């Protein structure tokens, strides 16, 4: 997330809008955005409906046993087609902004 | 002869793994280079193991002022440190892999399921809006959806 914020101007330059999604309440996301200085949108999927539709539910993995999202990234083009996916196998290993930017360059405006 | 009595390699070998454990989550996690593979922390653990080994040798030396106490203390301290190291290796390399397979997740070439969700100001936005609202006056090329666990 911090990596995305750092590269946000590069993302904007190539025309990519990063969007974060979790089960956090909008207020919690606002807190996080303010504390960490994140300026891209954060969406709140309270009941993990969208997370379920994307098959990303990590069942009962929340702090009080609620269903949450596993980490995952999708690059979607303007027609709504998935162009790149990262489903990490290890929680501590994440996609780097450079990887996404590389693919983003190949998308059409 | 205070320097001879204080088993400094042992205590350094005890503190170092604690520092190495915590530093991953508070420092090294912020840099992809040290996060994706915790080589910095593993290096610190290797140094700690060497120190603990030196500490154990000192602890078991015959010239200690309290030989029995010294043996017990150095053994317990070394064992605790090894537990910290094991816990770290477990958390990163085994615990980190406890993720659902997500076989049904949208794949490259498929359509991303449409959705509408409230943003952090409570305003509902759809994927379609995210894909069409201009960025700095230009039509976007696309959207990067980043799903994450949540803030806690």
C-alpha cells in the first residue's frame, strides 16, 4: 500500500487508478488514509460480498473471527477485462508497483 | 573482574533475536527488498546464534564464579533465543502461506465482476465509475484493485 502511494504519480501518469478494498468500515479506512497519507480511494466491503464474488475470502481470519480478504491485486482495463492478477502464495510477499506499471503500459487508453 | 563475569556474548545473543524479530514488522516490512525475503533478519539471527554459542561456551567454562548457575542461565537464555528464531521462521515461511487458494478468482482475460461499494467518505462508487472517472483530466486506462486484510 505504501509502495502504491509512493508510485501514485506514476500510476496516474499511465492512467491507472489504484483502489484498495477491505472489510474495514469507511471510518476505519479514513483513519488509515489520514495516518498513512494514502490519497487513492479505499472501499469498504463490510460483509465481504465483493470479496466473496472475487473468491478472495479468508474465512474466519479476522481478529474476532470474521471473514476477511486475502491479499490480491487485479489490473482491470477500461472495458472491465482482467489484464493481470497477483494472488500471492505467501502473505509477506507482495506485488511491486514496477510490475504493475510494466503491464499498465501495454493497456490502451 | 567484572568483564570476565559478565557473559556478554550470551546476553547480546539474547537481545539480538528479539530485535531482529521486531525489526521485521516495524522496519524491514516497509521495503520490498527486505520484506519479500527477510534476509536482513536471518543475517541477524545467524550472528545471534554465533554469539549464543560463544555465550554457552563461556557459561560452561570451568572458571565461572558460579558454575552451576552459569550453566543453567546460559542454557535457558540460549533456548529462549532459539524459540524466538523458530517463531520468526515459522511466522514468515509457514504462517505466511496460510492463505486460501482462491481458484475461483477472476483470471486474465475474464471480465472483472461489477460492484458498488462505499468509499471512506461513505459515498458509493461502482467499478464502472472507477474505470470512467477521469484521472487528472484524462480518461483512465484501467483500475488496480488491491484487496487487503484490513486495518488492525
